[in-house]
């Protein structure tokens, strides 16, 4: 009967503050020596944590305190701050505008081959207003971009998933999703 919160290893109090607290709490932790460069076990940094949780005020504070922060750095799952922001929930227009104004690349590719547009369309509770914003600034050839893994690791993951589902050795929802990823466009999602 215990519910798992899914908090990854090496998750720090500063990360928790970036995800749930006010900028004042974040500032106090930084003033008392919290390391702004820590990452959790998968490589997610402080800015990504705030982007995942939709904490626009904390993202704004962070980027004012660290104006040269690498917005497009990718952790092990391969999505920069902008990818985290569009993939993880509704009501993200203000957050996405802020990240774009601060230099996030609309043209990045995650290691899995996802683009900002495919990340946004994969989100079950994606925001049509946000989709319109992204489409307005996306190059026309991006609309039909076919997802293709950019690293050997992700090519292997997608290939193994395709093999396991086609041979019916294992056929879970996650494996089906991974096996169909290669070649998918935003419209597929």
C-alpha cells in the first residue's frame, strides 16, 4: 500500500526546492552552499527539474542567477530543459516562452531522436496553445521530421524493442512505444 514517488537517486534538497518551493527558498539554499551543479542519478540538473514541474518562477530566477546556464544540455534520457517543459504537462506556454527567450534551441534533437515538436505531441495532456506557439517558430521542414535515434545506445534500445515485440518474446506497452518510435512524426503522436 505504499505509493512510490519515483524520486531518483542523488536528488538534493535544492532540486526539491526547484520542483516545489518558492524562489526565496531556492535562494536561501544557494546562499548556504547548496551546489547548483549537482545532478540526480540520470543527469537531470536543477533547471530541468523546475522545467519538468512547470515552475516558471524558479526557472526565471535560476536563469537570472546563472545567465550562462547550458539550456540544451542533455541528461541520460536525452531531453534538455525545453524538452522537459513541453513533455511533462499542460499550461506551459509562459515557461516555454521564457526558455526560448533565454536561448533554448527549438531545433535540438534528443538522443532518442525526439524533437521539441514530437516531445510536445507525445505529451498526453499537451496544450494546443503551446503547440501553436511551437509551430509558429518551427521551420516548415520540421513538421514532417521523422524521429531517428542519434546515438548508438538509442538505436540499440529501439532495435531491441522492435525485435522483442515482433517476435512476441515480450510485448509491453513501453516496448511497443519504443519499437514504433523510429520514423514517427509529430502527427503520429
